[in-house]
C-alpha cells in the first residue's frame, strides 16, 4: 500500500493536560496511531487562517468544544465563534474533508445549525471505546482519501505499487537500470522511486490509452471537461504549441482564409505555414512601454474582416463576398493580462466563422472565479453559439499545477454542430507522441481536479488577493519615497484599500492615460490583476525618455543574482505572475530585493560587488557602478528612440509577397539566400523573425522587410556589440563571427 502522509488533526486545549479530558483525547490519538494513521495534536487554533491551511495535508479534523471559555449562549460563545471561523476557513477550500466535534459535557444543542451541517460526526469519548471511535474516524478518513485522486492518477498510483515486472519500454524498467550506474544512482535518488515506477509506456492496458482516449485516461479527460465547462477535453503532453496545431490541422486546409491576432504565439504562425492557409491579421494596439494591448472591437466585425480580405495582395481577384474564413484565433489573454469579452466576439462572428479558437495558454484559472465573468472562453450557464464551435487551448503548466508541457484542448459544441471526436483525433495523432510521458498526463488530471470548486475558487481568489496586496505594498513604498524614484506596477489608477474590488474597477476605458491604448470600446477589455507588469523609471507612456533611467534588463539581472527570476523583461518593464503557487514570502522577497536595488543604485554600488556572477562572465563591467551602467544603456536607448521605433515596427504596414507555406518551402528546397541586415529592405523572409521579449514575430515567412524593421535590426546589431550580456535575442537573426571576432547578422530570405 502506498504510504501517504495525511495526518488526522486534533485541536483540543487539553491535548497535553493530565486531566480527564486530556487523558481521553490522547487515548483516542493512541488508538488512531495503532491503526496506522498519523496524528497531529494542537492545543489551540492559533492563527485560524494559517492552521486551516492544514486542510490540504490532513485526512480529518477532530475539534474540541469543551474549552473552559465555552458558555451557554452559542451565538456569543468565544469557542463557537472560533469554531465557526475555523470551519469556514476549511470549507472555503475543502467541501469534503471529515470534521468531527469532540465533547464530554457539550452536545449538538450547544451548536448552531450552520456548524452542525458541516460535521461528519459528534464524539462523546466515554460512550464508546477509543478503539471503536478511532476505527469509525479512520473509515471516514480513508473514504475521503480514496475519493481524492482523479481517475488516471489513481490508476497510475495503483499500477506503480502493484509490483509488476516491466518488459516494455522505457528501458530503465521502473528505475532499475539507473541502479546499475553511479550517476544513475544519483538520478534515482534525486527523482525518487515513485516517479520512475510511474514512467511507463502506452502498453499498460489498465492505464488506458492517451492516443485513442480510453480507460482511465478517457475518464479523466471527461472529468476535466466537466470541471472546465467544456463538452470535450483532450490532454496534451507537449505544450499548448502542440494543442494549437491540433486545432488548426483539424480545421484548416491549404488555401483557406484564416483570421488571426497579429499578437499570436508563434505556434499559430507555424500552424499557418503547415496548413497552407492565407492569413488575414487583426492588429492589436500597443503603448510605448512595449505593452501589447487589445485588438479594437471594431476589427472583429465581418465588415472589417472583409475589408482586410479585399486588401490582401494574396487574395486579389477573389470574390470577397464568397470568402468564409475557416477559423478565428485570438490570444486570450495577452502576455500582460489584457482580456477580451468573449461573448461579444461570439455574437459578432457566430454564423460566419465556424471555428472560434481562444488561445488561453495564460488563462486557465479564469473559469473558476466569478471575478472573470465572460472574459474567458467557456463558462457555466452561458448560451452556446448557434453554429460556431468554440475551442480553448490552455497551458495547465503555466498558471495551474501541471508539470511543464501539460496542456489541454477544450471544445464546446455549438447548438447545431457537435465535434466528431474520431476526426479530431486524426489531427491529435499527427502531433502527439506515441510515447507520452505519463507523469505529465497525471498532472493534467490532478491540475483539473485541484480546480474543482470550492478548492479551485479559493486558489484563484488567493492569487488575486496576493497580487492586490503586492500592488498596494508597491504603492505604499512609492508614497513614502514621495519625490524620490520607485517602481510602478502597471494598472488602473485606483486600488481598493482591501480586497480586489469589482471587475468594473479593472475594465479598460476609452482614452485612459494609465493604459495608453486609445479609444477602447466600453466593456470589451479587462486587465487580469494577477499579471503584474512592473515599470522601471526612465520612460513615459508617450515614449519620451527622461534624463536618467533604469533599463529593466539591469534590474532583472540584479534580481536573478538575488534568487528572484521574473517571467519577461522589456525595455523599461518586467513581468511577474501571481499563479496559484505564489506566496506572501515570495512577493515580499521581491519587494525587498527591489529596495536593495534602489539602495545600490542610489549609492552607485560597484558591479563587481553586487553582480559578481555577471561580472565574472563579462569582466568589462566590473569597474562600473550600477548607476553608471544604467545611464549608459539608457542613453543608447534614448539616442536610438528605441521605444517609438519598436512601437512603429510592430504597428507598421506589412505586405505579404507570397503565402507563408510557399515562402517556408524555399528552406526545404534550398532556395534561400542569407542576406545581411543592410541589404534586407524589400526582401522576402523565409523565417519567423521574433524578438525576445516579447516573443511576438515581427515578420512571418512571405512578408517583405520594410525600412522600420531594418532600422530596428541595425539598432539591435549596434546595441549587442556595445553591451554583451544584455544582447537582444531575435530568433531568425543569424549571427556569424568573422575572422576579426566581430559579429555579423543575416536573415534567410527567398533567393533573388
């Protein structure tokens, strides 16, 4: 039997006393332990919220109501007040864990109904033997634990524990092969027996098949679909990049017109290339901080999309009225947390575009809290589109508790059309591995089960609350510094003094200064408060540079050497996520590290002392001070007017010269030319050109270089030469070092 640590928690002020009550409760604890269950005893509730966190580690609670302060009036009784608060804290997250009340002199008549209805039982110690009571409690605790594991994870645990000899792959045979080698022993000890025993191939019948969705796998996918408000769910073990490709290969054929958010993940652009589609792009807004905003609501109208189709050089001569786009794909949410009202979009496009695909890689949490309303793809009690199928692809590993690469495809049938799962599975098989990692499947299963309300709702609420506390703490520090500089957290001007306010507080309004995205349609966009973009000094919303500034890349290098790693770094901003795993300790550590950065900046502390690892890798900086380095890079950014240039580059008018699939085919046909940066204007790229950050392609195969993009690449070349260690990473830009040691940059283009 797999040994799992889920103690029974007893809270009784007499737990360590030598009186009758103490002897009785310890006798019960001893009887429970003799039955093989661990007991955790405490004498008071202490901090109710912190103690109630034990619900995730416990198998049952036994709570005493015989405390001395217990009086006759249950509604005013301090013991009842504490008991009620404690049970409320537990039930806020956990509706099922057994809770028992233990009393010698008090009975249920002393407790109000709102407490009684939450109990599994009432224990009077001297009416039964401790052994009998222990067995009764353990039965309920075991029943609770047996019901915790969702179908696939339960089957995988059972299989890993049944002692079967493995004659199938993987070749380590449940970890045995590692035991035959010293480094293998090290690997085995690091990852542990259970992980390796659970690493099996798809030949194990009792676990079901991911490839044809049978057995426990199918049961878990069905369970996840229910939890996420979908009709169908498909677990994916190699990321949402693959989930997106599955949706597209099921939906799009060569020559089909597709409507795509220009701020899409590169996997969508890969899908365009692979399917041979003709893309029509909807252009998002953008501010000079480099934060990508929403696509204006007006661009989602069929009329606006038809105008784009008519203007597309690849569709000249096509009867626009006869074109029906095959799919609309939207990034929901943007990297910085801007959300769309999906019901507005469905209403506009239902009946014209048959497949509406929301790339919710960064939004799987939204379905579990009423705060997000209709600002995610699928919710309870929402009307189905008449003809449009709705897909949501989600990275459960990004904001939920999945292992890396854990993802899922969710599908909601329309009123008139239901998904043909057999046909969808053909696209699924094209992109999934025939040797899926079963630990990732189990994490998809568990990540979904964790979000079952009320637990999932509580986890999301904690994320929002922690993010709000961080935002308020940053503003408090800013207020105390008064005229001195400090970091800002991007978001609405007003914050509630406690809690997280109303969804309306987070809506983007027309022409509001804080977001800089212009005339936003009312009720169309909202900012997700758990996504925090921290703004560093030196640049304002208009793109104007101050005399002094602090580039964000220097701040995040400093943070990394102090054990704080952020998600994304821009010119004067960096991005952090308040996932369900973030704690007060983490964000307070970030805040104190930022305080230390400020102190070191103000003192112009030497880099060799505060960034020793970075200086060891790049000795040219060791004699510089922190303020000197910031000012040097800031000066180059200002001289190149890089904020406005970057904005112009992303919003510039791009002209496709050929279908993306045709341009990309030049690579396979070896009909490409590696063109230096200075000669790129007017040339047609065969590759995705993608600066990091933000990881959004500037160009896709088949598009022509314009002057603004070439100017941006020239700046990148000059900057990278002057500031090694801070180089801008541009995927698709080929670096070659000459005999003189200097780097030269090229892009692979269609051969002239």
